[in-house]
C-alpha cells in the first residue's frame, strides 16, 4: 500500500510542477487589454446621447463600460505588478511594496482614465 501511495504522490508532484509562462505573455496580455480598453472607449464615444431615451439601446454602452472598465483595471494591476517585481523581502519590503503599488495604481489609473 505504501508503494502505491508513494507512486501516487510522485504522480501528483509531477502533475503539479510549476510551469514557466512564455516570455512574451505579459506583453501580449498588456496589448490585448489596451486594445479592449480602446475599443470600449471608441464604442462609448460613438454612442449618441439621444439614443439613451430608448432602453433597448443601452446594452452596447453598458457592455462597453463594464468590459472596458474591467480591462482598464486589469491593465493598471498588470503594470503595477510589473513594477513591484523586484521588491525587497521582509516586513519593511512588504510595506514598501504596498506603498509603491498603490502609487503605481494611482499613476496608471490617471494615465489610463485621465486622458479621456
């Protein structure tokens, strides 16, 4: 029975071994999120305010707000995470990382949503 258990544990370790993501994954993800955010902003810019009277016309702008907002938040977090990657360890490092992350999130949010 112990041989089967050790074999099972070995299979689990092999199956759950960490896998390194592709090197360009962050750039591709950032490009996709930027594209989605820009498309959502374009959709909202093209929407006419006079169409707001009819609730049947609300679906596309509402979807653009939700999807564009989610992509924008993801982009802000991705960029803040990239900057926090080389932070020092320990409690002081944790505090510094948290403070820097909040500043980065604020700066990226202003860049993303302040320009429009």
